[in-house]
């Protein structure tokens, strides 16, 4: 086994995220996290039910969506929780598209007054949107439909929350709110070797205990190692492409950086996912795959 020197899992791996927030025995952790983010707006979430994460369109030709986590509370309000490990072209578009599935699913047969339950999309991002790079202090974005002139919320049942984790730079002595504590725990989890005194609360004691690698079975440890390798390879591909783009600085350099990124992802992702992440068309990706096999 390779990573036994780490005390806790990396939250940003698929395995770490699903273990901590996506398993029935540990759903109290996700519930507490969502309550920290949303309690002031929508009150206490008492219970959560995990829903099927693969959502099919209404007809066979419609595109499908696969959520990282999809659940609902006791009031029927829906929550999509997405972990995005690297910058993706049109991520905002994707999150809006995903929100349409729980909206459509509420349609009832026969007479229906169109009353909808609220839908929340939470994006935990291990990158920063290009348009937000200059605003170093703002790491949380709460988005709703609002009137441009009055700045008043026009429709309150559709909410998007984006958390740009690289911008969250508070130290332990600066944690003021429960949200601050959650973001610190998420960001620094795999770099800690004990529960910090500032996080000595029951929910964080649970969080660290579930994340403790020493508690894993051999099969769980192997799954985590595979997930961590995938995460590091993915990050390395994006970081290398970004550095190539910075060095070139010209349009052709940026294009080559995207192609370089796509080449690095060929062994990690399928063609559709590479297209989503890079913005390249399917023909270009097919050509790169043929080139790599030639």
C-alpha cells in the first residue's frame, strides 16, 4: 500500500467525497454541512434521503445527467452536490442544465398547479472561475434569479452555491462560523494528523473518524489509492496544460495547451467527458486518440 503515511483521506478524491458525504451511515455529515450553508434561508434539514444519481431525459434522444450526489429532505426539496476537481469549460452551464432534472421530475400527471419544491445546487470547486480571479477574498457565491433594477429576488426556489476552495485561506484562529469550520476541514483534511482544537465539535470528530485511513479495510484502502492516483493524474494534466498556456501567452499557445490537456486525459476519461472539460469537438478528440495509438 502506498499512502499509509496519510492520516486522513483527500476529500477531493471521488472516494473521499463519496465516503464522507455520500454514504447512508454518514449522511449526518452531509446534513450538517447543508444546514451550515442554508439554515438561515430554508430552516433546519431534519433528514436526507439519497436519490438515484443518474438522471435520464424524458425521451431516448435526450442527454442524461450523472450527479455526484443527489438527495432530498423531508419537505421534498432537492439538493445536487457536485465536487469539481479541476477547471471545466462551461461548468456553470452544466450546473444550470443539471438543475432542470429535479425541476422536471416534479411535474404531475393531470391537473397540476405548477407549484415546485426548491432545488439547490452546491458546487464544491477545487479551482477558481476565470472571471473571479481578481477578487481574492470572495470564495462563496450565492446565485438566484433576481430583478436587475431592484436587486430583489424574483424567484427564491432555485439556488446555486459555488464554493471556490482555493480562495478559502482562513487559518484556524480565523474560523468564525460553522461554515468556516466546514471549509477548513474539507480543504485541509489530508494534510492534518489530528483534529484541531478549533474543530473539537461532535460533527467534526465524526468527520475525521470516518476519514481516518487506519480504519479502512484492505479493499477500501485499495479503492482510495486508485481514486487518489486518478485525482493526482487529473490535476497534473490540468496544471501542466495551464502552465504551457501561460508560457505561450498567444492564441495558438492557448489552443495547444487545450490539446495538451486533452492528450493527458485520454487514458483517464472517455471522449464525451474530455469534450466537456476541454471544449474540443468529438472529431478532434478522436483524432488525438488515434494519434496516441499510432
